[in-house]
C-alpha cells in the first residue's frame, strides 16, 4: 500500500496564506507589497508543482503506471484524479483555471497577471486544503515529515 505525506503541501499552503496576508497589510504600491506579491506568485507555482507530484503518486496507488502518468498533461491528471474521487468535477474545473493561470507565469509577471493570480488565491487555498484532507484520508499516514 502506498502512503502519501501531505505535510509539505500543507506547509506550502501556510506559506502562501501568510504571503497573502502580508501582501494585504503592506502599503499599496510599496516595494514591500511587491515583494509579497512576488512571493505569492512563486508560492502559487511551487504549490501547484507539489500538488501534481502528490496526485501522480496517488494515482499510482490506483494502478496507473509512472510512465503513463509522466506522459499525461496536467489537465488529464486532474480528470483522472476525479475518476478516483480525489477531486470533484467542480474542483477539476477550478484546477483547470489555476493551471491556465499558472502557465501564464512563464510569460507574464506584470500587474494584470498578478491581479488575476491574487483573485484566485483564496479559492486556491481552500481547494488545496480540501485536496490535502482527501489525500490524507485516502492515502495518508498521519506521519509528518517534510519528504514529498
């Protein structure tokens, strides 16, 4: 039986949440606010990468081969996760939007992109928490080390 540790994902979530709080508390237009905005964007990227690593590990527990999973696009992994009740269809749709937004980070770090990302973060944090709970309930050990 495969066991997943979601401790790193939960830590990413806490860091992203703290960055958002500090961003909101910073003076509008200040360098400090820009630093926190950049931290949010990077935290958003890191958290998504962590989610996809965990989903691939979880899908292996449902009999999907590693080479098959590595050849799938992110949206296909999300659809597959839904077939095993790791995500709901509504969550998959939101994750599609998160992934589309994430793909834009490679091309656009401007104000509009940051604004779009910031509007997604509250729901993203909620969806991360829900996914971490589902993964922990279905495949978790309760052990908290930082490996992933």
